[in-house]
């Protein structure tokens, strides 16, 4: 910023080129094929997504290579070293939020032949990479690509600010927004005057998100901090073990004015687990309560919010807006006497399943297999269990009993069984053939959901 303000018109006109050269650590002339090396691709992608290293999971020469890759990013590609861990065994580095470097990365990603999903696949295959816990990097990549299609037209940046309705139209495959979302009514309703369609509710709403950062403090989810980050174009990847939410997008509700009363959010959960399929679970939305998450102060009247569950591993495509629940435990007369059900906030709850071109508009059909590989990489099963030689896999798995559901982790001490053969167990993968909206916004609603296999001592003794 100092260079921009102190320089003349030529400096100001070329500030993005200057930032690109700093980011790539080499000269650049417009129009060339950029970010050829994996290191350059990491430098670019880490400015948009919350990419991080986790070299502690490696050992020997693999760890040394991972540490070297990390330090090259610090030496050449503007990554920040926060410190060295005790014993000088590893370092802590981040790609801190810097809007001009983010714009430079966005420009590089518009270069001919650059594919962010293919770049992300190569990056996650690098040793010592933190791959996320639930596929959140995949959600972030889909979101950034979608926003870029709206920000950039004919290869030129038009505006970083996009309409919320335009974002959701571009996010999903052709026709889904018009058929499913546009005319949907709120899933939860606080005021009768908010009982409007999605398109009407968010017609003046705007999103300004250019990159993601991962936060390390649950309190950052407060709307005041979210608003401050929105000024930098930041969306949030939540801290580890954050209950109920994985990603937070800031939005303005009316026009583009950044003030606390005009701020609202998109709260997202990312699920890379086939238990969460094309059968929506209302209890997951219940966990994204903005008051319990600390986003809004209790007793306030926030603008309508959007809550989303990305069922990335679902076996078929589905985009569904949850309908307002009914109250099945009350008689017809009691319901009529009680009047319409009201909630503490108004929300549109969207369930989207299956990571493919059938669900998301930004995914090309040719990239469906790439995203399938990304889902597998994000599950983060140690490489030592994925050797090319099955005999090595079997030996390694027998040395770590119970680590995964693969037979090799069980064969050394018991006869492997599939989940379906365990007495009283619920199927691991739910049917994708139907779904229904269960009632209400209560934690007790999850009581009827399959929660996987639990074998108590009495079961084992039988």
C-alpha cells in the first residue's frame, strides 16, 4: 500500500504486475502461461485458500522434503514464518491475508491453462500437506472459482463485489437456482414480514470474498470481527473442533455498506462422508445456530441468514431447500390455537450433495474425476496404508489394529466383518432414494438419525 500511495501513475497502474512477480519470484509478461511449477501453484493457491503444512505427520527424508518445500515458500513466495517450534524440528508458516497478493493470485489463476482443481490435487499430493478434516478445501475452491466467474469477464477484473443471488445462480448447475432456490421460502421464520422468497429476501445483498483464512479462536465468529474481515475480502475457515460450522461467508444484507446491523452470513458445513448423502439431515442445520455459535448477540434481531450443508461424498446429485417444519406432536386444534411457529432468526437452509458437474456449475464434466480424487485425498488416510503393493499395505495395517474399516486392520486379532453383519448395527451408507424434512429446530430432532455402530460391553459379551 505504501508503494501504491507513494508511486506515480505508472507504479499504480502496474502494482498488480509487481505483486505477481513478488509472488512468483520471477519476471512476468502479460499473456504467458503462468504458475508452471508445483511451488508456484502452491504460492498462488495458498493466497486464495487456507492451505497449510503439517510436516509432523512425516518422517525421515519425506519430512525433510516437506520442510524444504515449506521454507522455499517463505524464501521465495511471500509466505510468512511465524516461528520455530521447540527443538528446531519444524516451523510454523502462514499465507497471511494481503489483498494485493490475493489480487495477484486471482490474476494468475485467470491465465491460460490454469486449473485450480488440478493444481489443488497436485498440492494435496505433496508430502506434509494439511488436507483438511471434512473436505473444506474443496468447498473453498468451488466457492472461489464461482466468485471469480462473476468478478472476471473477458479476462478483465470487473468488480470484487457480487450479488448474492448471482452467486447462488452461478454456484449450482444450470437451472437449479431457478427450479429449487429462487422461489423457496425461509426454512425458519422469525417475522411474518420476512416470509419472502430467497430471491426477494437477498435481492439487495452483496458478497465480497476474495480469499479464505483459517482462524484459531472461536470468538472470531462474532459479527463484529466478521465485518472487519469482510473489509479485506476474507471468508473464514473455522478453527479446529469448532462445533456446528466449518466455513463462514460474510454478506451485506442491504446494499454495500459495511456496518454491523447490515451484516449477515452464510454458514457452511462440509461433509466428506457417505453417511451424509442425498438425504438431508435437519439436525446438522440446527447445529448452525448463529446465536449458539456466537455470531449474533442473544436477544438481537439479525437479518436473514443462509445455512448450507455440502454433502460432498453423496452418490447422486441433490440440491434441496429445507421446508419449515410442522408440529406433529400437537393436535390440529392445539396447532391452530398456538398460531404459526416462530424462531429466533430467519434462515434459508440448503442441502447440496455430490461433488460433480451435475451439482455445481463451476465444475466441468472433464474435472469430475479430479474432484473424486480430491475427495479421496481429503480423507487423509496415511500414505503408508496406500502403497502400490497390497502385501505392504497388509503388513502396515496389521501393525495398527482398528485404524480404518479395511480388513487388514482387523485380521491380526479378529475375523473381519462388514458393518451390515454386526448384530443390531445400522447401515453405514444411507439410502439415496428418498428424503423428508423433519420438524423443528431442536437438538432432539437428531435422535432418530443413524449415528453409526456402537457396541456396548453387553454386546461384546454375548
